[in-house]
């Protein structure tokens, strides 16, 4: 069996806010969890305005609050 994962960099698209992107990331985490994916990866970026976060630890806490595992 192949284990699947998702890499989400939480990009902020033109015309959207960082909060919009963070809400979308939480929804994506919920969907991937429901589909049985085994990993949800996030990356660390600093001083890059197109990314909604710079601290993976804070983003992981946000995503963990929206999922059960």
C-alpha cells in the first residue's frame, strides 16, 4: 500500500488575505484526513509575502485544532 501525503505551503493568492488562505489550509487538512492521507506537510518560509505563515509550529497548531489526527 502506498501512503500518501500533502505538502501545503499556504500561498496567499491575489485578492485573498492570509486569513483566507489559513482557513483554506484547515479545510484541505480536513479533506486529506477524511481521504486517509497519512501526512500533511508544511514548510518554513520567512519574509515571503505570498506565504500566509512563517512558523510551521504555529500553523501545525492551527491545523491540529481543525483535525483529529
